[in-house]
C-alpha cells in the first residue's frame, strides 16, 4: 500500500500505511539498540580501554588466541601452549569456542589481540541483545517491553559486574536458543523444512554455550529443569488430563525433538572429549571453597551500580567476610555481588507478588513465567550460605553430576538475567493494558533515562595498561633455534613471580609459537605451583615440575630475562641464581 500524502491547512502531513509505520518503528528500535551499544561500550570505543581484569582478562585473551592457532593448524585443539608438557589442558577452564570463532575472524582481518578481544565481545553482546529482543517480540510482547528486557539484562549494572569475568558474555547465545525454539513452535503446523533451520540454530546454540562457558550452560540447564519440574508437579496436581494431553501433543513432534537432539550430539561429544580428562585429573571443588565464595541471602540486594539509589541501598548492606577469608575479601566481593538494579528487583518482586495474588484471590491458572520466577528465587537461596552451611555445596554438589564443578554459586544471579527479562516483561505487558498511552511513553522515557544514568556511573572493569604487554612482546628478541619451551625469569634476587608473570610468559610463547611451563587457568595440573613465589621458591617449583614430568633432556628449555632482553639455557639461569 502506498503512503498517503494529505494536505491540511497548507502543510504537508505524511500519513504512513501500517507497513510504513511498522518499518519506521523497526528502524527506530534498531537506532535505539545502536546508540545503546555505543553508550554501553563507550570506554572501549572512544577511550581505547580493554575489557576485563588483569589476570582473568589476559586468560580470556590467550584462550581466544588458542582457538585462532587451532583454526590455523598450529595447535591440537585440547592442549594449550601453557603447562608444558601437560596435555588436555583446555578443559581446565571455560572453553570459549563461541567467542573464539568471532575473535579468529577479526584477527584474520589484521587486528591485534586486544582489539579482537574487545570487538568480538561487543559483537557477541549485540547478537545477544538483538536475539533477546526478537524472542520477546516472538512471544507477543510490545517493542517497549522488548527494549525493557534488553535494559534489564544486557545493558544492566549486573552485566557490567560480569565483565570482570569475560566468559559470561556467552549468555548472549541463550536468546538464540529461545528464539530458535519459539519460531520452530510457531511454524509447528508448517512443513518440517521450515522449522529445520530454527531447530539447528537452537540446538547448535546450546552446544556453543556449553563449549564457551560451563557455568552459563550448566546453571541455565538447572534453571530450565527446575522451572519445568515445578510446572509438571503443579499440572499433575491441578489438571492430570490436561497434562497428559500436553505431553501427547509434544510427542506428536517426535521428528523435531529427534532432530534437535541429533544436532546437539556432536557438540556434547566434543564437550566430554575436552572436559572428562580434566575432570578425572582435578575432581570437584571442596565444599569449603564453595562456601567461602557463596553469597549471603541479603546479597540479592547488593549491586555494583554507582547510581545514587543503588549506593543508598548498599549503605544498609555492609559486606561481610569471615575472618579466615579476609585476605580474599576483594576477590570474594567480585564472586558474590551480581545483584540486580533496584528497578529490576522492584519489577521482579512485583511480578511474583501479583502472580501469587491472582492465584489466591482470583483462582487464575499460573503461567510458566510464574514458575520461572519461583525457580530464580529458589535456586538463588539454594546457592547462598547460612553460617557455615551452603545447600549447593553440602547437598547438591554431592548428589547432582557436575554440580561440584560450580565454585562461585553467586554468579547465578548474573546468568539468570535472561529469564529475569522475560518474567519482568510479562508483568509490564499486563500494566500496559491498565495505563494510558501517555503514561506508557513516560515509563519508557524513564527506563531510557535510568539506562543512561546507570551506564554512565556503573563500575566497569577496564584495563588501561595493555600497551605495557604489547611493549614486552615487541621488545622480546628471538629465542635460540633449539628453544622449544620457555620460562620467564629474572636475575634480581628479590624477584617475585605472580600470576601476571605467568600470563605474560604465555603471551610471549604464543607470539613466538613455542610452548611454556608457565600458565594460568581456573585450575592447575597436579604438582604445578608456579604462582606467587619468590626467586628461590620459583626455582624449586620448576625443578619439582620437571621431576614430576620426568623431563631429563632440558636442552630445548630456555629462560627469557626481560630486564636484560636475553635468553639463557635453564641450567645456566639456575647457576646464575644460585651464585
């Protein structure tokens, strides 16, 4: 239909057709997303900062660089350049395959390591925001609700806190899972080939999440099973016939279910191939470690936002750390505090209260969003510690397979940002039917303002010193031809070797395309202990590792001494230190 052009009072008044209005709204929504992404990553785009903290940020860099080397045939996929000669070391940390693919493409375009890291994560963030918006629209929510869902999740202060651990950008793949399933279900009466691409998208996204961030995938699956279990039990009690009919209806799509599972199988085989050897070496975390990092129930209301209202709320919640863990207080803060903004908490709790009220007073049937809300609250309380007891560490971790590998249970609030956005949008959608259009516009403007304010004052974990690492790499001379394995060392008697030194060595080894005994991941091989040591302890730890691995021929092992920019054979370096 052509747009109509009306002339009224001598002025041109453009009246758009329904299709024109739809296109205009979509363009406006895309512009809003584009501006939002620019504001959210303004420190990266305009000020040249790098995402992530010092040690973990470098670790993510090197894990992504590992995939770049794998795709170029320089390394075997399951073994890193670090911890030589230990094999199967990729499973010691999050695998990061999904971000690694994007990162490798950017690197192949000529970008440096830190530029590729920043923009691979920004692209991933954009994909997550877009697919979340598409998923909310597929469920019938308005554009305003869709944008609010993005504000509450990917552009929230909680997500800003998660930028300390860059692997959690992988939650961007979860909306792809949801969107694929929703569109496949909407086309359930169409021919199978119309649903096939969406089934493949959804199943592949599940596999990529598992092969990118284990926490994200595992806790998301726990949430789905918990929500589904609550719905199943409630349906069994309330309406057995309806439940049986629903299950029969689902079984009618056996071909879709089988296809979805078959697409997932190769991803799961690769996951087990990487993780099982590492898990057999390392085992689960001790309950004491999990309890030390577990949040307290009131940490639900703690947020890293520096907006005035969040600062005011946090003033009533002093951060508590047991005396024996006081030395780890700073690190524990970053593991426990993934709380949502005050606006998100208010909307979420209001949606739960109204759902319960409707059920009790009006006898309305509870929908899946209610069970999702209850699951979020239940799983968070399950992850908390009460004194020296944590249900997840003391019960779940010992019963449920894989649960013992979850060390920082407080991260669940950050990972549950996606279901939070769906639950909150359900409540906002009900409000849209009760208030006037003018009020809706005012609410939308208030949400945009809050996003801008929180984005401007929320704490971001950015690195400004990446030039320091680039300078070390550029200054490093080529090693001797016989050098195949390296260490980083210093001839200063008071030298101290922390985890950052290990990461710098890994970066140098990658640049030189050799291996290194140094390294850093979420876990370490048994017998390897080269972090936070003085000079003499460092040499003893290296000797101990060489003995464990029965490395007798050390002719290919060299030590790089950056302050003198020289390479020394290991025995020569050791002799100089002992003088």
